[in-house]
C-alpha cells in the first residue's frame, strides 16, 4: 500500500479550494456619465406604457415554450445537486439473501466442515450441512469518507450550476420581453406604413383622374397617363407586401406567446407612442451584477473551476467503509435466533495506479473547459458593454434623424402640392409631379422606419442592461 500511495501522491498537487473567479476590468462609464440610475432596474410594466404590449409580455411569460424548457433545465440541475448531496452520505441497502454451496471433498471448506462436524461440541442445529445454505437478513452500507473535499466540491459545482440554470431562465425572460416588444413596435410601424401607402394611393388615384381629363382636353399625351397609372400600380404592390409583412410578424409574435396564429390587438399608432423623456444606462459595473448572461457565464466559470479541483482530487487515495449488520445462518430455522446476529466493517484505502492516463486526460479536459468558461465570461462582458453603448448612441442618433426627416416630409408635402398646382396651370411637367409624389411617399416611409428604430434602440438598451426579469 505504501508504494501505491507514494506513486499516487507524488504526481499531483493537493488543491483543497478551487481557483477564485477572476475580476474583470470594465470601463468606469458608458459615455462619460456617472449616473447610477438605469432603466434596466425598472420592471417592463413601468417602462412600457402601452397596456396591450404589457399584456402580450405577460402572456409570453406564462406560455412561451422556451421558458418552460428552461424551467425543466432548472429541475434537472436541482436533481443533479441532490445526487451530489447523497454522495456525501452512507449508502445503506436493506438486504435479504439466500444461497447454497456444495463444497468438494478435497477443498479447504469441504475438509474443514467435515472435520468440524466430528467435534463433540457440534450437535443439532450446529451441524454444518452439505450442501451448505447461507441466509442473510440485514443491512449493508458503503461510505466514502470525503477526506480531500472531492465530494463536497462536486456538490458545490452542482449547486453553482443550479444557480447558472436560474440565470439562464432570467436570460430567456429578458430576451422574451424584448422580442415581444420588438415585434409589437414592428407591427405598429407596418400599420403606419400601410396607412401612408393608402393615403398616397388616394392622392395618386386623383392624379390619374386629373391627367385623364387633361389628356381628353389634349393638354397631355397617353404617355403621361401611363406613367401616372404605373406609379399607382407600384404603390398598390407596396401595400400587398406590407400586408404580408404584417401577417408574418403577427405569426412570429404568436409563436412567442405559445399560441396559434390570430390577430394581435394593438394600441395607439406609432406616431402617438412616446419614448421615455430620460433614458439612463447606469455604469458598467452594474451591468456585471445585473445582466443574466454575464451572471450565468460567471456561475459556469465558478463551476468549471470547481471541476478542476475535483479532477485533481481523483489522483488522491479514497477511504471507503463497508459496514454490515444483520442475521446470518446456514439454517433458516435459527435465523431469528439472537445468536445469529452478525456485525462487521471493512475499511479500504485505494489509490489509482494503472488508470492515471485516464485521470490526466480528465484533468486536462477540466482545465480546458475552465479556460473556455473564462473566455466565455470575458466575451459576455465585452458584448454587454458594446451593446449598451450601441443602443445609447442609437437613441441619440435616431432622434436627430427623426427631427430632420420630419422637416423633410413637411417640405416635400408642400413641394407635391406646388407641383400639382403648377401642373394644372401648365407650368410643370407630369414627370415633376410623379417625382414629387414618389419623394413624399419615400420620405414618409423613411420617417416611420426611423421612429421604429428609436423604439427598437430603447428595447435593445433595456435588454442589454438586463432588464425585464424582475
């Protein structure tokens, strides 16, 4: 045994505690602001004022299949934690066994039993029969004493993964609330586009009627009529595409809600929806403590470090106890006799010798997984900070773009009215009228897309800050 222990202890370093989780360096602020307030701390009911959107998020959190899957993953992690807890305790089995052996005459047991039966002290039920039955009723146990902390570390890793699975659930909630909001505001934007297209269709229809009258009066040619009709047909085709986009978006949103396709109830139009007057992101150090994917990556890193400690402890000898207690006899008639009581315990100290290549491979794999978890943790923080900055800048930039596009739409609408008047008096060509109408339509659609982008930037910022899972 001394040779085995020396060979085992000589090739490993005892590590009682796993490596601590490293501290990641993060910027002191996002854009020079040191305000600790953050919209990520606000519940989605407080951030989104539209009751229809809040109701949709509530439905998604109650019925979304991915969220239900995440809950089952938590249950699996809890079950694994229960298994590791049981490993620290003795395993006790109730045993009822019966067997029979016929010993050959020229064996130790055969000669020994024959010689024993010749003794004058062996009479009645003490005579050993041949074949020899063996009856046992009692308890047998096995218990590995956790002298190196291996089992406790396994329990610790399992518990940390329970916490990681809970953070995974929070991550799904955050993404789910953001996705529902994104689809909802996309629907509002498509509704606004459809309304704009219909208004322009009505204007273009009147323009077609006007140019037909002018053709009848000999003021324009058939070419002008065809150009106006082609523009009207093009606008109508846009309406068809937008309608299909609405159907697709509604169905994608219904899938998140865990239900079959059906109409989505909407609130006020996108033009009437208001962004929060003040949007605060807090400071990056809060992001590490709040964002679920960062918290999950940190838990996974902790568990991976514990796994390394467990893999190192596999090189060390293990101490096992196997006690038993029960009634044991070779005659069933005396099995319940108090003198049939049998007690015993066996202790063994074992260490790996010939399977060290397997243990070394297991240790290398655990160390590689620990490094992978570290890089994943680092990536989660980098991604989180980058997403917050992008969304903050997006809110600011799209607000400026929306102001400029609003002025552009006002100017182009006036230009379209002017071109109509000039065309009616012969001072503008039909191509100028068509260009003005097309420019108004494009500008109005671009303004709607920019307003949509403002709300999507707000949603992305809320998700990037880890909001929605309270």
